[in-house]
C-alpha cells in the first residue's frame, strides 16, 4: 500500500503520549511469534536508538535547535522503550544476539537488493557476508557452551554456516572507509538505506559492548569482544557512505524519513496484531515528527524539504528469507577484501595485515569456538549421539 | 490468561514447524563443513588455562569482632578454618533471604491462578514464607555471634545467587503459571534441604551445639517445605493431566535427623 508522506501528517507532537504501563507492556513470545517479529523489534530499537544518538549530537552543535530536538527526542525515547520492551525476559542476551545477527543478514540482504547505486549495493553485500559469519560463530557458542540450538530462534529462515571468516574481517581503519553518496544526486532510497543499516549496526555494536562482559565462559567473552570490534568497523563503514556535507537539519529530516519508512515496512510484514498496532501507531507518530522537521527546515534554512523527500515511499524492506540471495553472494564474493574504499581480490594492505596479526597473535576466539563445527537440527549433540551409538560407546 | 502453556498453539521452534527450510539449512551447513569434528581442542585448552589462572569471585570479609562471645565461640573452632563455615552461613543466609521474596512472588501467582480442589491453602504458603524469614533471622544471629558481618556477601552466597537467579526469573515473570512456579520452587527447596543438612552436620561436628540445634530445627521445617511443594506440584499436574491419584498429605512434622 503506497503512502504519500507529504500529504499524510500523522499524529501531531502534542498528542503523542505514553504511560509506563504501556511502555513496559506484554512482550512477544520467544516460542510462538514469527522470527521476523523479533527481527523487526531489534531493528526498530536500533532505529530509535540512532534517533536519540543523532539528536544528542545535533543538540551539542546547534544551540538554536536544542528545544525542538529535545521535544522530539523525548517521544523517541519512549518509542524506543516501548519497542525494546517487546523483547521477552526468557530471551537471554545470547538469544538476542542471534536475533541481532538475523537482522544484519536478512535486512541488509533486502537493502542490498533495493539499492540502486551499484557501489553501495556492493558495500551492503560485503558487510552482510561478515555478519553472516558472526551468526555461525554465535550459533557454535550457543550449541557448544549452552547445549541450545540457534535455529529455534531463526526458525529455518537463515543459514548457519561460515561466511567471510570473522578472523580475517579485522582491518586497519583506512580500509573501513567508503565513498559517500552525493546528497545532490542520490536517490531517496539510497539515503533511507544508509541510515537504516548504520542505525542497525550501531545498536548491534552497543548491545555487544553491554552484554559481552556478562557472558561467563572465557571463550564467549573473547568472542563478544572480537565481534563487537567488527561491528565498530561496520559502523565506521556505514556512516562513511552518508554524505557529510548534508546540513544538520537535512540529516535530521532524513532520520525522520527513515523512521517513517521503517515503521511503514514493519506494518506491511507484521503478523502479530498487538505488535502491528504499535508499528501503526509509531508510523503516525513519525509522520508527525517528519512534518515538524519539514516546517523547521522551511523556517530555519529557508529550504523546501519536499525537494529532498519522495512523495511516495519506495518498496518496503522485505521481511522474508533471503537465503538464495545470501548463498549467491557467498559463492561469488566471500573472497573479496577491502583496500581503501575499494573491494578487491587477492590483496590486502600492509596496515590491515599488521593490525590483524597483532589481534590474532594469542589465538582467535571465532576460530576456536567453531573448530570443526557443523550445525545440525537439534544441535551437534543430536549428530554426536548417533555417532557415539554407531561406534558402540553409548547405547 | 486465555491460554494454558500445555494448549496446542503456534510454537514455531523445532525443525518440525519448518521442515523444508531446516533441511536447506542442514544441507548448507554440511556443504560448508564436509569434515566436521565434535571436538574443539583449542578452546578447551584455553578454558583449562584460564580456569587455572583465574582468581576467585571474591574472598571472605574480615571479622567484625574477635572479642566477647565471638571469641568464645571461635575458640571451639581452634585449628579449623572458620571461614569455611562462615562462607556457608553467608550462603544460606542469602538463600533464605531471597527465599522470602520467592514465596512472596509465589503468593501473587497463587492469587492470580485458577485453583481447583487441590488442597493448597494460601496460609500454608504464607507459613513457609514466614519460616524462611525466621531462618534468615537465625542465620543473622549465628553470624553475629561468630563475629561475622551478616550484611556482607560471601563468595558462596554470590555463586549460589548466580546459580539460583533463574528461579527468581521464573517466579517474577508474569507469564509463568502457578504450576511452573511450583516446579521452580521445588528446585529451590531441594537445594535448600541438602544445604541445611550439610550446615547442621558441620555445626555439630565443630562443637557449635546451640547453632546446630537451631539448624536441625530449620532443616525439619525445610523438609516440610519440600514435601508440601512436591505435593502441590503433583496435585496440579495430576489435575491438568486428568488423572486421579490419592496422595498422602505431607506429614505434619518430620523428626529431626540424628546428630
């Protein structure tokens, strides 16, 4: 269903209200809800987290915008709370980690296919293959330390197998920067995609930095440290694709448009009626924010915001298994490496090689945890019990 | 609550709910790792190395008093490592203190539950809660007599709190049922019984006769708690299963163990 974001004005800011009880409302079911409900929840928490992060940065640099930023930000704070509190208490930090990686694979794969700029589509595919490998390593951790099956969370939508090995993803900072889009030429979807994936990766980084030290197993603690470092690289990569010459108000406007686009995408795919009502409500709230910022832009910068926005939103993010696209990318691009802003085969910079050798010099947690690991339905112990029986060691 | 956890619903875990997708995932996993191994020797060696080098979660606090009654009591422990006993006392104290909160949470579950003719009286749960509080008080007194700080977290108290943190999560979660909570409380009571047995025995063997006597009384009461929780749990499960069974009610009191 098309949405004309220039005509639809949503709910005005002064009518956007919350109570503690509704913010901390009933969570989704880890067992019964579709995996994409968790994926959407994790992504939208990341989108709202980015809204707050950006808003604070903008406030520190723009005295005149501090009050309007604070006014919208307070609502975003409570939106983020209501979204993030949908995660249920029986979903452990490692369960949520599996959800984060499913977001990074499935959403980035959808974005890579909708991206009209071929270079940026390559950037998304490159990052996606790295997160794809993280899923394999965390699934091995869940299986080999806790005796649990990551597929119970993934529900068969997402492969559990090696991608670009995490141990070779460590790069020097100069090899993580990319060429930004040109704000005067880029398609609206290009700007929405970049803000979406940057937000998702930033929240992933922050989540791993929060829960990593709460994991007891020493290999698990090291694995969180290692993958958090890659997520920091991913944030570096994705924020560098956004044109830094956009004004603060232009960036704010695109953040609000990104939130509208994402809630609208969530509405299209959501099967849980209670969660869908939240996406619909917040779509209306975000339309209110968007029009509030459009008015600010007209007043402060004397610019016409409609020149920056699409009247009709592009196709929504597709919340459906991207297995075929991911496998095709894996087969064709797993050996790509980043040198400067380019993707190449068969070479890497000396700076990256030195940096990586140092980090891995006392062992690689991602290699250790997945040594010889092959996922099997019901964990690798389901295969092992058959093997041990066949060897006559157990009955 | 419109559904019971045992209703057939839309649980999407397991390969049975997505057989085709799961088959594809398994085929992909096999293709990417044709020669698998169930061992992870490098990680195992690292764990052993780090376990061998790690400091404990913490150590015992210094005694608050070595004078008066505490000095007299500790005389009885001469030649023995009193800290081992104090650590266990701290562990039990913390467990009993949390036990009060567990039973308070169970009362909320009881009030929200659909109860049938299962012979579960609210005042029985209240009595157990009060006895947990009483046991906490006993341990506070004994620790003070021994010159220990009952407000400190001993290493065993900390580790046991980690071990039992899942029980608290089950009781606190509004989605869990009264029956599920009884199941979690059974884990707590089984552990509590075994621990009181050790503590009562230890106190007697090191000559802390007055404390040993109080601990044996607490153990007898804890045995009653376990018997009641098991009885209620079985009654609930039988009711849900639709089978009839005549269960003997828990004995009104259990004789204290010898010693």
